[in-house]
C-alpha cells in the first residue's frame, strides 16, 4: 500500500504542476478571447463583467465551452496553444461582422448570413469607397493580422513541445463528449432541464436580448438550427381540409387582363420626413401625388430579398425563424407566387434586375417561383450607370421596351438598383437637391446624395406613368420601397431615430416611422387605388389582383380575409385595420387569431409540408406543376 500511494506523492507532483500550466494558460486565453469577442460584438465593455461572473448568466458555461474547443483543437494539431491561431481569428472576425451588421441593419450576425458572403464581397468596394479611412484601416489591420499570425505560429512551433499521443487522446476523450453534450442543449425548441440550470435561455423572439443575455457565441449557436422550420401546432391534412376556400374565385375572373408592372424600388423612402432639415425641392412629387399608402417593411437598411419574398409570394416572414433568409435557405422547390398565378391566367412572366443573377440566389429562386425569364446584368443590354449602379432611367427604358414587345399580357417584376447605399459624396456630379439644417457636413452630403437618387427615381416613375396612360392595353403600375435607406448619422443627428438603425420592438407609431416606405398602386383604366393605408408586403398580391379585377382562392380569398382585419403582420407587431396594435402577438398568452392561424398553416404547407392545399387554394400553381411535383 505504501508503495502504491507513494508513487504519485513522490514522483508526480512536478509533472502534475507542469500539466496544469497549459490548462491555466488556456483558461486565461479563453477568458481573454471571450472578453475581446463580447467587447467587439457589443461595441462596449458594458455588461461583460455581469455576463461572465453573474450566476444568472451563462458566462462560465461559455468559458468552459471555449476551453473545451481549444483543448480539442490542440489535441488535433498536436501542440499546446496552436488552437488559438484558428479560434481567435474566427471568433473575433465573426464578432466584428456582428457589430457591423448591428450598426447598419440593427440585427446581430446569424449563421444564415454566412450564406451570402459573396454578396458582401461584391458590394465591399462600394462600401469602402464611401469610407476611405475605414478601408485603409481595414487593409492595415488585415496585413497586421496576417503578420502577427505568422509570427505567433512560428513562436508556438519553436517554443511549445509536441504532445504525446496519449495526452492528445485523453484530451479528445475529455473534450469531445462534453462538447457534444453542450451541443445537444442548443436545440431551442425543446425544453432542457440542464440548460435551464446553466441559465442558458434561448430568446429566439428577441435576438437582441438573446445575444445580450447568452453572449455572442451561445446565441449564434442557438440560431444554427433555424434552417429547420417547425410545423405549426395541429398541422396536417385534416387541418388544411378544414380551412374554408372559395373555389369559385379562380373560375369567375372577368378581367380585361391588363399588363401588370410591379417595381420594387431600392431604398425608396420619403426624405422630407427627416425633421429640422430642409430640401431645396420636393424630390418625389410624382410619387407623392399618386401615393396609395405605405408598405410596412419587415427590414431596415438592407435584406431586400426578404421584402421581395413577401411581395411575390404573399407569404410572411413573421412565420419563419428570426433572421432567416427564405431566398437563401428555404426555397428549394416550386412555390406559388404572383408569377405562377398570372401564368395560369395566360400571362407571360418576366423578372428584371440590373445586377448579377446569383445575387440573393435570384436565378434559382425565380425559377422556383414560376418566372419564365429572368433578365439580369448578364443578359440585359449595357445600361447607363449613376455612380456604380445601373440607373433607374435605363431600367425604366428596358421595362417599357419589354412590355411593348410582349405578345401576351405580361406580369413584369423589376427590382431597381440606383438607390442602393452607401450614398457617397461624388456619386452625382450634377446633384440638384440641396440640404440645409442641423446636420454635420458628412450627414448633409449623404442625405443630399440620397435625395438626388429619389428625385431620379421619381422622374423615371413619372415617365412610366405618362407612357402607360397612352397605351391601348390597360396597364397597372405598382411601385414600392423595400426598406428605409441606411442613412446612418442622418437619423441620429436629426433626431429621427435614437440610433442609426431601426428598432425591432417598439410602440406602433415608432415602428411605422422606422419601417414605412411609399406605395403606389395605379391603373390606367381606373386610376389610383388609394386609401390602402399601411400594409405588409405580403398583402400586396391581394391589392394587385383586386385592382386587376382578378380573383384567387388564396391571393384574394385567404389574404382578403386577413386584410379585412389586419393590415400589418410583423413578427413583433400585428396591426388591425383600425390602427390598433397587438404587440408580441406570436409569443403572448392569447391565441393567434383564426385568419392568421389559417394563413400560417397554408404557408407552411406550401413551403415545407405536403402541399395538401395546392389544388383548392392554389389552382394556378397546381395546374402549372401538375406534371412536375414540387414536393
């Protein structure tokens, strides 16, 4: 017994202490890494101490998770601390990306954002041109980071011993099962007693609070499963069969079959709304005189594809995971849209966008939505540019020529590009809109550049209306903005908003101010379709079809039933037709209203389910896809 006990006491203490040094160093490195990561992601050191050391927050769990990851990576690489060369850049860069996204788009970084890295790289030159100091700092930082990485790598290779095979094996045996256990806690849709005891609280309905409470790393991980959309309670064939449908709606269309031109204008907004600032002239007189109401955009400053998704399909982002991008994640099969509806009515359907077809995955998405043709930068003729983007005037000319050349009635959907930010000072040499007021020079120039783009969009719209008035065929023109422009300091300096980005949860008046964009629905036969009010993009198909004199079990039936009671369906705000607000309606104790619940069931069924509804509610889609099952 003495020999057995004396062995570890007399021979192993030095080795035990020696083994503890790397563990302690790794713990300190993990702690420093978490502090830096949270500091960058949050933009300040505020609340980081509470996050790390409060027993009500999962800071210690995050520390253990990072240590386990570093331990496993060291074991794989075979040397102490080499894991930091991989983990530190990855975590710090993603934290930086999250902070930047919050500055410009109000949301933190989600895993799904990594799907459109190519889009970011494509727009990066324009963004950096508008911020040359940032561009220089970024380039210098990149060079410094690469040089530092090489030096640290050489230092580790020279001064840290290689791990023995047994030590590497033991580290993996310890780390991997624990990491797997932590990973199993990230399925937020299922209750976990262990997760609850660790004070890890998934708050998927409020991502800002989710990232604040759980920290960047755990909150980011929670969002990985968002690609899996859970079925609403009770979903099944019987539930869909119980939803009433007006089967005659599709059969009684007596429309004159007008051409329908639907234009989503990039960042179109009314700049005269900026308080205590005067513009030298009204930049949008034509749009203002024909304005039907407003679109309540679910986005701010970007994420155009999510607004486009609602406007074309009549489906709502409110029923999808927070931060998801349907064009990138969910449209992997044929989905009903205005394109499929109009094609079933004998129309041709064409989409136009003067940028590259891969952007937002539009080339594939438009096929799935039923468009016969997508004309992008690759197939359109060379177009005049204003700044680095194709001009609205050139796109309007292309729209007119396309409609005039069509043999059949035409549904044309166009996405403009000229209004895209950033709004650099030298974009327009012939700028005609001046700005005066209590703004810094940089903010005033940014607003003036933006207002000039709005003025040119307005002139293009006026030309389109004048052309449509003189056509023999009836023509419907729908114009709306996808979201407010990313004007940054303009909002803060003028007092329009307290931050450079919109809030996601606020009183209805505040949300309307920060999410409303102009909407025009005009017919050459019946004139302006006014008094629409403020509506979600998902309700636009209803108003378009009603203006065209067309009926459909879903687009005028189901959406008609929804819009009779509600005009805005946002994940945080339901607005009734009388303007009353129902905040947090998805997570509150009250039951979801029946029209909204049926709407949600049908959307899930057609996007993710068995498409039980396609024959009764989407007869046009059913007819087009009868020989090509989309399930």
